[in-house]
């Protein structure tokens, strides 16, 4: 081992810090005697050697196997206390009811693909309040390239080991801001059969929350107060699984009660019918729905963080260029994944801009 560049006495406080700080889980450090002579600092966390397993410190997961790690991640990472691994499966209030007294329902509905599109480059000189700036000539070209990309994705066929996917767009949603509406108009010219919805102010640009770390240009408290509520309302309106399984369970319960009353002894519970059908019928693959939202970077950042259940205040750490495509996938059971973020593969490098 290389000679340490400082006296051992200088390392003893670090040893105590590992034992008593959040960097060392109590379950990991308990009953272990760290040797300060061989502590190495690295990447903000300490990687130590101690007298107990020869020389090298080994986390509990190496002893008990991978399955043990998933039951208690803190045994394998002293940094585990820095974030939460929990996932709220009922994040949109549409999960299947868990009460034993409710009628069982299938997880049903299509897989939603939300294509969040950032508008093209716009003229900052005539945009005093972020609402009136029109697209530049380059911004229009970017939007045209984007329209061609979306059209080619619809005309093509995605095929891999998981199956075939044919993209079909169900509609185009757009914010009320000028640059977004102009971008949507250009996109629509390449997808004339895709219905364009009325502009929605819930999709407009804004400041979703105070970012961390803070911006060099902090927003006014009044703007945060107004924008945060509006953008959260936009998230709840548009980002959710396709079917409300709780409402579906209520309908099934009413229907079952009515059938039971009408059929009497001839009534067969739905779960028994489903079990019999499953023996002769394979569950079909869920359909996929592709929805286009022409909006703004701050909104896209916020939607991504919220959908993935990551800290929303980290939204400003994400960056995306004009006319980029961000794709959020929402499954019927509530699982969410980010398929792509700010994808500008349709633009040559000389056309890529942030502003």
C-alpha cells in the first residue's frame, strides 16, 4: 500500500466520522473497528479497510447474496440514506384497489407514450414576458425537421425481440404561448390527419419550483407561487395511466350486485369466469397510444422529475435543446419509464440550439 501523505493522527477524526456520521450506516459499522491508518477518501465517501475480514471491508451483501441486497440496500451502500428507493404505485390515484372488500379488476388500458416536444428557436428580442416571441427562421426549419421525424416514425415499423410497434398519434396538444403554437402548426402540416386540440394554458412555460441548487437568476416569489400550482395542475391533468382502476372497480361492483340480484343461484363470480377463460385464451398485448405535446423546457423538466418520482427541485439540472423530443411511457399498472430525453437526432449539428 502506498504511504499516506499525512500523519495517522490526522486520520483518526475521519475514522470517528465514518462511524458516527450518515456516511456509514450503523448496520454496516456496528461492531467493526475501523483502522484509521488505511482509510482512503474517494468520491465523497470513504472506502475503508478494517480488521475483521482479513484487511478489506466487505458489505453484508457480499456475504449473503444479491437477494439480500434488495431486501436491505443499506447493507451494501453507505450512501443509501441520501435518497429514497420507495415507489408509490398509486401515484396518480388510479391503481387497482387493494381492499379485500372490493371487486377484483384486471389491470387494463393502453400503454401511453407522451411525446413532450420543446418548441423551435424563437426571437428573444421581441419577447418581453416570454409569451410573444415568434419563431426565428431557424426555429421554423427546426420544426419542419421535427415534423419529418415524427412522420417517419409513424410510417416505419419498430421491430425487435420484444415485438413490433406501429406508431399511431392520437392527437397534438399545445400551450397557449406563441412559439409553441407556431411549432405545432408546422408539425401539423406533416401530420394533417392528427387532430390538434385547443391550446391549453396549463402547458405554458413557467417556474415549477425553487430549483436546487438555486439559479443565477432567481425567480420572483409571486411567479413561483402562481406557476408552481399551474404546472402541477398540468401534470395531474395529462400525466397518468389511461384507466382509473378504482373507478372501474366501483362500476364492476355495481354491475356484479345487479347480476347477482337478477340471476340468483345461477350467478357466477367474475373471478371464476376469468379463470376459466384464461385456460383457453391468452391475454392480448396492450395497445399503445402516442400523444404529442408541444410545450416548453421548464415544463418538460418538471414533468419528467415528477413522473419518475425524483426530487422536483432538481428540474434545472436537466437541459434540452430546441425541437427536442422527450418520451415518457406510462404502463397500465402505473410503471413509468423515460424512453428518451431532448432527442434532437433529426437535426444536423449546425441547427442545434438551446436559445
